[in-house]
């Protein structure tokens, strides 16, 4: 951990106490701060305002299922530099939720909706929780590790124009015997 990364990690420890679950550096050199979901906004606001220069650009956010807990991962950068901080907001599988970051980054609009739809993590305070990708009648959360795909769903049936239903796995270009 660089001196600057250690200073940011210490500021996070001071602010969050036991709500900061871990601080480390990943293989790419980014500082990774793992936090309890209910304190996510406190940490993100600190990175935007209290750290100088601020780590204020949200490049991406996405869901994560490690099999035990669910999380929302925020990738933050410092504009004009290759300095990255990854914040991992951990939430339990039972009633998972994180606060919306829309008031900090308007660009979180669609990614937060995807997290709700694909992982079933409630994003508290999001102004439009409608589905983006799946039909309204879809049941369950397809990116969770424990999700069982409904093989009888019409969207998951073989497409005879693009797939050969006589070959396991669709076998593009495979010969079949009549």
C-alpha cells in the first residue's frame, strides 16, 4: 500500500470504525475498501470531498455475489490520474440493500437499476426501480450464484434460425443426420 493509499484507508477507519470491513490493494494497484452497506454513502462522500485531491469520478458500479453475501462494487478514479479506489458495499443475502448514490453521481441511474434487477439488491432511494433488461414477469435474480434458470421459459428456448436443436449446445455448423 502506498503512503497515500494508507492515509485514505486510515481516514476511512477513523470515519467508519468497525463498519470498514477491510482495506487492501488489488493486483492492479487499486485501493479496495470493503464497507458495510449502510455506511456506503459516508465513505463515498469522504472520498469525493475530504480526500485531497478528491477521488470523485464514478467509472462503474456493479453487483457481486460471492456465494455468502451480496455486494455492490463502485470503481472510483481521480480525474486526470491513474489513481483508483474500489469500494465494495457488502450486504447480507437476506433483505439485501444499499443506498442510492444518485445524489452523488447521476450516471448511477441505469447501473443501480441493473443491480436491483439482476441481483435483487434493493437500492434505497433510487427514483425509478423498474426493470431494464428482463420482462416484467421474470422471477428471480439471474446473476445470483444460487439462481436456477427456468428452462421452460420462452426466452430460453432454442432459436432454430441460429441454433441447431439436434446437437447438444446448439453446435454451430454441425452436421446432422436425418
